[in-house]
């Protein structure tokens, strides 16, 4: 088995510790950036849902600011966003390179997308449920927490999977601007030094990772849906 | 009788790009304690908007609307939420939370601090009341429509409201289930002293449980009153159309248009429609006129229902006999407060 791997992936096997480190970096970037952007996206998604015209607590000002900001950041290609954020990243994180430096652009890049996804998950909650909650005398925080978020859980899981997959994609891009991770590894060896086996090994690992995320997501949806 | 919901000159407008649309105009309504008040109208007539003004889910633009003496427009949001504990509501689409069990759905409606044991006891008491004790741990998706509506009713009663608003609660249900839900509502009205406002587009629902009815059309009330009086003598065209849906007596007109021999009076005969329009009718009228005036009474159609404990409806008959005797019989019926309509006389 090991012989076979040595034969097929010589450049990977000779750099196994580095390959493994890159994998860990990717996982750290996905998990940390994912968790931070999840919290932000839920806050933004709820804010947009509640303040939009006809929402539970319409507020044109708040709605327009968040809505436009989300659109603005979503329209910038991520690689350009990551590059242009370098000075800000250095100021916020203390460094603009490595896994630490990659987290900030990842969060800024994925949160607007995630927020839109959460917003659409919340929009899927039957307006009749909201009306029933109001008729029961629930206040705004209670409706958000006990109806909107609670009833949207299966959809939130679904959109989180989609977002995580996009995020894995983006971690490969931040590699280019010095972020480390599997993408960086594949570009440095596979692309720049023509080590095709490195590219292929990276693809296999990323495909397995995405598959795992989707499998866990599906299981979670099944558990949470009645 | 004290009025628990008092509505005066209520007006509501929707403004859109195309201009203003009047949703409700000049609504006057008094719902007394213990009433089962039906509000009937076609879709888009404004009845759902009206009922949503009662618990403040919709704002109104003019007029006054007081529930238990409190003007809804004057309430702060906290007071409004407190009021909603006393005004339960059920919906056409049931609106149960799909992610929660039946028991959890009912429990969700508790407002304020209530300890766990009280909650649990109250939930099982309510589920027993609506006959769903064994479904406590089921999810709404596993229940039939009728069962879901029963859960919704239990949920609406958690805070022991004095008023229940029912917005097309039976419109998504089959006729048998509709009957059982209406029977449950009537039972809750009788045992808990609930005041119920029933929104519907089905006159049969009004006939089944309401004691008062308001007919609403294009945002205005065209007719209102006691259910018996409205059914016995509808005035507005829309009301007549609604009443006709609950009776088969109007079929006679179809038969007449088709020149059916069934409704073709022969010489000396009278095709007659008799309407029960007063509550006191309880005697054996047909056999009485038949015996007393020696005429034959051939019943073509009959549609008699019991509304507010009095017979309501009527007969379409052909009277056969001596012309003078028939006139005497008609005079007698008029005297007995029977609505007489001679459809055809040969």
C-alpha cells in the first residue's frame, strides 16, 4: 500500500509532514472562519429579515445599510478582496500571512454570502407560523429565537453545508496571497513546479473533505427535520 | 349583556403604488360576551383583515375598536401582547410549529412565568379536552388536518382566554372533520363560556354554530343580525346568495326553467313555497291544512334545519283542491307567520 502511494504520489510522500500540516491549516481556516462567519451571518440574516419592509420590525435605514453592504462585498471577486484587504488584515490580525492572516479575509469574504443564505433559510419559515407566534403574544426576541431560528434549523444546516463548501474553495484562494493550507501547497508544488501528483492528491483530499461535510450535513438535516 | 368587542366606524386602507385601496370602511360591530359571532364574506371581502384588527395583528386607520374596554390602537406593544393572552386565535392552515411535538406546541403558548409542573398539567388537561392525549409526543406532520386544528385550539386556550378568533379554521377540512371541529368549538363555548368570532366563507358553518352573523362585502358590512332572522329573511343580495347555498329549495327555479312536469301545476293547482320565518312554528302545518281545508298537499322539496332551537327552512308544495279552499289555506298559513310565495298558479 505504502509502496503504491510512493509510486503514484512521489512528490507528496516525500513531503508528507508538510502536506499534513497544509491539511491541518485548511481545516483550521475552515472551522474558525466558518464559526465566526456563522455567528455574524445569523446576526446579519436575522437583522435583514426583521428590518426589511413588511418584516416584524421594519427599519429602512438598518435594512438598506446591511443589504447594500452584503451586495457590495458579494460583488468583489474573492481573490481581489483578499488582496485589497491586506493592510486591514495586518492591522486587525497583526499579520497578513499564514493561517492567522488568512482568517480575516476569509470571514469578510464568506460572511455576506452566508448571511444571504441564512436570510433565504429564514424566508422559508412559513409566515403563518410568525403570525401564530404574534397572536400568542410573543415578543420580537422570542419570535426570532423560538420560531424563526428554531423552525429554520434544517434549512440553516443545508445552507451551512453549501457555505462550508464555498469556504473550502476560498481557503485554496487565500493560499495565493500567503495563507497557507492545501491550496497553497498545490499551487507551490503542483502548479509552479509541475508536480502533477501533488495537484491530484490535493484534489482527492478536498473532494473527500467536501463529501464528508455534505454527508454530515445530510445526517443533521434528517435528525432535525420532522 | 356586555359587549366584549366594540367596533365603531372602523376604516382601514392599504396604500400601494397604484394608490389607496379601501380594505375596511365604516365597520360597526358589537360582539357580546358569550356570542358565537360569524363574519361571512367572499375571499378578499376584508373579513380576515377585520379579525386581525381585533388582536392588533393589523393596524386600522380610522374609527375605534375596543376589546374588553381597551382601545387597541392606544395599547403599547407590551400591553398588546398581554391582551393577546386573552384573545386566542386559530387559523385555516393550523400554523403549528413543525419542529415541536404536539405537547411542546401547546406549551409554547404560555406567557409569563409559569412553573414546569403547572405547564405540564395544563398541557395534558388541554390535550384531553380536545381528545388528543395519546398524540402528545407526535409531531404535527404526523397528524391529520382535523387533529392539527385540535392541537391549535388547545394552544389557543393555554392562557385561558375569554375570546377565541377563528380565521377560516374549518376551510381546509373535509365536511365530517368540519362538523367535529365545530362541535368542539360549540362545546368549548358552552363549558368555558368562550366568546368566539368565526370568520368563514361557508354559510353552513354560520348555520351550525353561530348565534349572530355579519355579512361583509368589499370592506363594508351589508347585513348583520341574529342568525335565525338573517336566514329566515335575508335582505342583501349577497346574503340571499349565501343563504341559498345552505338550502335546496332554490332548485325549484331550475326545474321551472327546464319546464319539468314535476313543478307544472295542473289547472286548479298552486305551486307554493312556504318559508319558516318565525321561531314559533312547531305545529303540524301540512296535515293541518290538508285536513282542515280538504286539500291535497304534494311536497316537492323540503329543507328544514334547526337553527337556534327553531325550525328554519321551508317547503315547496303543490296544493290541489277547491280554489276557494286553497285561498283560505293560504290565508291561514299567513296568519301562522309562514312566508308564502305563490310561484305558479294554473
